C-alpha cells in the first residue's frame, strides 16, 4: 500500500511539471516582424538658433527595409522654412546647400533671452513639420575657474600629462539650466574630457550629464547649485603622429566654451546616446528591453530645434 501511494504521488508531480514546461516553453516564443510598417517619408528637421544666427538642415526619413540608406541622398532643397518670434513671422530662410537653410542677406535677427522661437517647414513632397516654441536662454556666468597640471593617468602606462579643470557656474537665478561644456585648443579642437576619480579630488558636484558631440552637457536639475565646483580632466598633450612624439598643447590657446542651451537639445542628445548604447540592449537577454525612442520636438516630422547662447573663457594652466 505504501509503495502504491508513493507511485501515485510521483505520477501526480510529473503531470504538474509537464504543465509548467509547456507553459514556459510557449511563453518564450515570440514572432518578430522583420518588415515593420513604415509611416511614410516625413520631414527631418535639425535646427539651432544662436547669437550667430540660425541654421536649419532639412532631410526626409526613409524606409529602413529594402533601401541602402547610405546611398540614398535625403536632403530637401526646395522646402519653405519660416522663423517665428513670439508667433510672429520674422524671416523666410534661403537655401544654401545640401538641405541647409540660413537667414537671407540683409535681414538681421538677434535672438533675445527669454523670447520664444519656432520654425515651420513646408515641402510639396513631404508635407509640413513644425517645432514647438523654444525659449532662448541666458548666458551662464562662470564665477571661478582654475586649470592645474596633473600627472598621467595611473595604471595606463601613458605619459600624457593631464589637466584638472575646476570651475563654478552661477545658476542662482535658474535651478533648471542646461549647459554644454567644450574645451578647445589651437592644435586639436574639442578636447575630450571626463569626470575625475575620487583619488584626484573630492567634493565636486554630481549633476545630470550626457556626452555631446563636442563635450559634455550638464543639467542643474540634479542638484548643482552656484556653490558647487565642477571638475573635469583632459589630456593637455597630444600625439604628433608625423613625428611619433607627444607634444604639449599651447596653453595660451586653450579655452572653455560655456554654451547655454535649451532643454530640447539635452533631451535629444540623451535619447540619442541611449539609442546608440549597446549596453542598453542587455535587456534583450532577459526578454524585457526598454523601448528605444528618440526625443523630438518636431510635430509632423522628426528631429530637434533648440536654442544656444555661448561664450568662451581663456584658460591658463597654473
């Protein structure tokens, strides 16, 4: 009797185990559409307004399936691009080349801090796209800056001398500012720089930040105040590939570009970095990846329109 009951219990457990196996096996199957629906060709607008003027590049989206995108020219050279200030038309831009549109000669437009700007693009073939209103930002004041020479990066074997840049930005009037930081030199424009390790220095602020094409963009909404010191390091030597030697940069030509930007650019670059980040695809291993989307403030199309207000500060090594 005991043996018979034991065999019945084994039979009962195996049935449940078989149900579990079938359930999870069926839940792991997923059909992937390798030819997703295409919304149609739409305008792609990438534009910036600054003290130097406005530049707009217009192209159009293409179906990612069945087309070799690199070989297909997507510039739109016959669009009508209109610039508005406080919803009043102030200029119709002229086409320059390869989808680029600029302010026509004879029209002087100086953006004003606090004013709202937007653009509207119309194409007979690709329809209409319009940006949201963008507020032109105030310049960001740097109330303290210091650049000191430090040694090579430990453990790398490199002999390149690095610089430690410390500075304080005044954002006391705006606790939600967005600032792009760029270091330029005569020999090598747009030097890459990063946050130093705690072994080098302590007590620096930890703002929201994203890597831009030229430098780093910080957002003060993560706790950076006018009392915080931002600190970054970068190489102050560069490799002379023709002679195979490392040469010091010309200190007199180093400058810090402090570029106040509107939030649209910060959000767009942040989403672009995530879109291109291979680590973000790790969710695929577990079957629950975060959807990748690019932030856009262009209605009826794609892209970004943002404002930029920058100034440069000469850096001297101490």
